[in-house]
C-alpha cells in the first residue's frame, strides 16, 4: 500500500515539498521521504535498497532529478568526492551521465561548496579533498 502526504522541508536553504511513500517491494516496507520541488526530485531518503528508489521515482512520476554522484579524484587524499548537480537532470538521461562521469578525473585540492563544470553539467562539491 502507498501512503502519501505532503509537508514542507528545507534543502540547500530552499523550501521543498516532502512526500512520504511506503515501498511495497519487500516485507521491510521502508517508509521513504521524497524531497521535491515542481517537476524535480531533489532527494530520496530512508530506502534501504535501490529498488525503493526506483519505486519512489515511478510513483512520483516527475521527469527531473537533482543527483548526487561520486567523482573520481586522481591526486587526492580520497579516491572519490561526493558532488551534487546544481541544475536538474532529466531522469531519462541520468544513466548515460553516470557512465560518462566514470571516465572523468578530478584534480585535488577541492573544497566543499566549489562549483565545477563537467560534461556540460554544473556540480557542487560536497566535501573538502586535499592533495596526497
Ligand atoms: S526499499 Fe528495498 S528494503 Fe525497503 S521495502 Fe523497498 S525493496 Fe524492501
């Protein structure tokens, strides 16, 4: 069964709507929160596996997505840095973008909040990475 309700939330300093959806794909029945704004999903929380995320996307029926991705760092203290898209990405094109990003190498140092442009998409870096 899917139960949905709306409430306000704040995300990156902006007011978002939150919809609660219960995943029905297994007995755990994860109760997920989907943060969204207009036609864009910003974040899916509390799913315990990727099937929940896919279920939430199908139930919401929104075409765009703010995506968090790992970016490879070649000379950094960490091998990957988390980043989030600044602008919405079409849900249908995110798989291709993920594949292309695997070929991209970032150079340290990187600082939290820094905006970088990769493959024509702007990303906000989510953590500091120093050089080795
Ligand atoms: S998110 Fe995964 S673990 Fe949670 S109910 Fe759905 S299928 Fe089960």
